């Protein structure tokens, strides 16, 4: 098995994950240890109202590989990733959801894809033919509709921008992070659109995704805001050429 080249930074945004964040961190630490490379895990608690922060601190006492970022008000998953990224010192960077719907062991598959396809970015994709996804039908519908919108507006070479596991080479990601304005769920799209814009090679990889929450947390309000943010990205990209100027 190939070793990871250089250092890996794993960024894990967490909002009200008190029930599982300790075990998610332990699981990710154990998995990353097995990769045989230098690594760090950066957990970002974005104003959680439950005991997430206490649980993160309990996990930090057992490892010096953990960095914790915390602030008081909840701003959004995208903003949390952005804050976490400011502390990243790796050659490659992973974004992974803290609920571990996708197990961190799958980072290795993304890494293999990066190497084989000489990609700058590898994203986990629910739409990859080899993916195994266990999640409710209404989420599939939302995901398909969103794909059609994204395809029409941006013509990105990917079928699923929203899955919670992504691997980036540090340099291109650093180039685009300073331009990102979206704070919540369309953040992933804004990052990918910008990486595509600067000529990065983006490849999709299969994932095994098991929905851990009994009830999903994505509300109609989130869908509405994601739609608005998506249109705003289109406006900035194609109409006012914001990303070219900044
Ligand atoms: N820091 C931070 N993390 C967030 C925020 N919203 C979601 N997250 C985290 O981002 C990851 C994905 O969010 P989820 O709520 O699981 O979104 P999802 O996977 O699309 O939805 P579910 O299917 O309900 O799990 C999880 O690790 C969350 O804890 C936020 O506002 N701030
Ligand atoms: Mg989730």
C-alpha cells in the first residue's frame, strides 16, 4: 500500500455533535494513525449549544494531533471549514463531516484516486457507480434536483458537490479559500467552482455512506438558503466576474 506523501490535515466541522463527537474523533485518530504519515485533525466547533466543546476537550487530552477551533456564535459549516483551514499545515487537506456517515478509512480511497488520476481535488460522490449509499428517498430527490441546477448553471465535471468527504492538494485550495463568501452549505460548490475556474483537475471517488441520524437535520430553510447562495455564486462568477477581480 502506498504511503501518504507529506502531512495530512483533516478538518472536521462540528455543530451540536455532543453525542458522537468524542467517538468520531477517536475513530478518526485511530484511522489516521494507520495511514503511516504525519497528520493533524482540526475540529471546529461553531457555537454548538450542547456539550460538543466539552467532549472535544475530553478527546484532546489523549492526543497531541488534535487542534481545536471554537467561537461563540453559529455561522455555518462553510465558515467553520474556512476557519479550520487557517490552522492547516498539511500538504493535503481533508474535509470530513463529524457525524461519520462516511468512515474516515475512505480517505485512503480518495488518496489513491488523487495519485492514479493526478488530481488536485478528489471528492466523495454519492453518484459514483461504485458508491453504496444508505439514505432516505427525499434526500435523494433533493440531491438529484440540486445536481440538475448545478449542471445547468456551472457545467462542473462532477455529479455531487455535497458529500461530506473531500481531499485537496493544499496549494490550489489555499488560492481559492480567500475568495469564498458562502458561509453555509453552498460553500462546497463555491470552492469547487473556483478550483475548476483556475484549472484544477477534480475527480469523483466512490463512498460508502450510512446515514447515522434518525432524522436528517437539513431543513427547508437550509434548502432555501442553499438555493439563494447557489444563485449568488452564479451571479459572482458569470455576471459581475467577482472571482476574476479578487
Ligand atoms: N461547525 C459547524 N459545523 C456544522 C454546521 N452545520 C453542520 N455542521 C457539521 O457539518 C457536518 C455536516 O452537517 P450535517 O448536519 O450532518 O449535514 P448533512 O450530512 O448534509 O445532513 P444529515 O443528513 O442530517 O446528517 C456535520 O459534521 C455537522 O456537525 C455549522 O453550522 N457549523
Ligand atoms: Mg450528516
